[in-house]
């Protein structure tokens, strides 16, 4: 019985040790190396590095663990080559997903930092934040599919054909979306402005989303106006 336990221990010692070392290295890197680098970046004038290090902080241990687990998977005794390959693909997909989420957080953070530095109100709007997230996550999903061995060429072709049909079906929605982009980029109105529309509505611009713009009237009533209407409307900014 004791010999059997020893045999099992020897058999699984290498993969377990590899995973354990990965967790320890991840913890040490996060606790000491990353923490010290982060403290140094806080002293720099460019705050973008703070955004980057803060975004990846919660993912560091997971990244080390997944890399160690991927290495250890080749030494798991009861897994044949095919299952090892499947497990490796799953681990790599999770790693790419985690990196994608961190990249999304970095992208949104840098966008907000740039907008704040430029003195604009883009951080107060959800349209650019959502657009940045959609683009980054979409790229991440395509990379995951490619890593799983799924050809993305037919998918992109199908999306192109399907996108044409969807664009026709969602013509009004897309019109509002691009109108929202136009409003934000042209600075026709922005969150915080007190405006009066040619329709008679008057209030403070609260937010500009991908579909509509919300106004808060002085009576605390919230008015929702499609972006296309705002883009085409005669707008009076009140001081």
C-alpha cells in the first residue's frame, strides 16, 4: 500500500511541482516585481503606464498558472497525446481570453486617459468605450478560434454576407450609431451641455450611447432622443 502511494507520488510529482512552481512564481512576480514596477510608474508623468499595470495586475497569477499547467500537461501519465493536445488548446484559449480581457481594460483605460488629457467628455459617453471593447474582444475571439484549429476564413466570409443582411434590417439602428459617432467627434453636443432642441425639448445632456442621447430636464424628467434626430436637429446651446 505504501509502495503504491510512493509510486503515485513519483508519477505525479513532476506535473504537480510544475503547477506549484507556476503559482509561486506568479505570486512572487505580482507581490514584488510587479508591485515595485507599479510604484515606479506612479512617479512618471505619463499615466498610461499606470493604466496598463493596473489592468494586468489581477491576471498575473492566472497567467503563470496557465503557462505552468500547459507545460505540466505533457507529463500527466493518464493522458495520451490527443488528450494532451486538447487540454493544451483549452488552456491556451483561456490564456488568450484572459489577455483579451486585460487588453480590453487597457484600451478603455487609455481611451479615458486620452480623453481626460484632451479635456473632452468622451469618458462620460458609453459609445466609444463599448466600441473599443467590441473591437478588442472580437479580435480575441478570432485568435481563440484560430488557436483551436477552427478556420476563421469561412466565418469572416459568412459575417460579410450576413453583415450586409443585418445592415439592411438594422438600418435605423446603424444610422443612430454612426450619428452618435458624428455627434461625439464633431462635439456638436457633449455630456454636461444644456441644450434646447428644435422640437422644444430642453435639458442637460446626460449621456450619448450607441442608440440614443439622454437629456435631463430641469423637472428631472429624462428624455431619450435617437442620435439621428439629434444629428439632424437644430440645437441651441444655452449658457
